[in-house]
């Protein structure tokens, strides 16, 4: 769970339905902001909450078990999938970024990703814990697309088949993302598809 303390006059933008509790001084500013976010994803909407008359606080929680991870942008744009967004502070702008049909279909993030840029803090959530890897210029890393959360815009990446037909059969890995530095990539410890299968199996045998 994320607690955000807001001095009077400050605001936070958060994913629709993520508010758990808030102080009486917090006011909802306007309606859900849809626009490009709704066009791109169909379900990523955010609303603005402000400490209008006095200092206040807000508790936010993601819809799944896992980390809430703060990313301090400081002018460094970050790309992430629609299912990872929880909140962002004032000073950050969100926009849709098309990654093409092939990348969109096989990366697991869909045809559109979201770009965050500006000065402030972006809060993402994950299934399980989030781990980061910093790559120097020219260095590469291969990540199972189900574990991918976000990456710096400075990074180049491509989608490719997991090494070897036998490896794909035995490990269950199909397509992977090959990232090339410089930049930071954010990974989650659990895959949504694997977790879903585990839950279904647990229910069927309980």
C-alpha cells in the first residue's frame, strides 16, 4: 500500500479505483481523465486528488499482490505497460507510445505503451517484487516478456523467439525481449500467466 502525504495545494494523480482511504481535506478534482489513455488501453483511467484547504494524506493500493515502486524521473522518460500504472505526481506528463504490431503482439504490453516524462515521481505496481538492472551503453539483457514492467526510453529493444525449440517446450518460454543499453529496465518476479495457472490449479484441488 502507498501512503501519499500532500501539503496544502498539492495534488496526486492515481489509477481509477485505487483509493483505499483519505483524509477529509482531500478533494476530487474533476472527473476521470480519459482521452488518449482510454483510446490506447480501454481501461487505464486516472483521477486527480488535491489537498485543497489543508494538508492531507491518501492511501492507494494496486489491484494485485506485489510491489508499489517509485520512479523519480528527473527528466528521464520511462516507458511502461498499461497494467503497471498506479499514480504520478504533478509535473509528469503521460502520453501514448505506439510500439508497432509485431512488438505489441509479442511483448505482452499490447499495441500501445505509455510514456512518462517530466519532473516528479511515477508509481508503478507489479506482480511480486520489482528488480532493476542498469545497462551501460552497448550491453544487452534478455527478459521474458511476462516479467517486463518498464524501461528507460533511451534503450533499444527487439522481440525474438526464446533460444531453441526445445528450450521453449521445456521452460514454457516463448518470446523474449532483448534490451540494449544505456538505460534501466524494471522486472517483476512473477508472471501473470503463471500466477493465473497456479490459482486455477490450487482451486481445482482444494
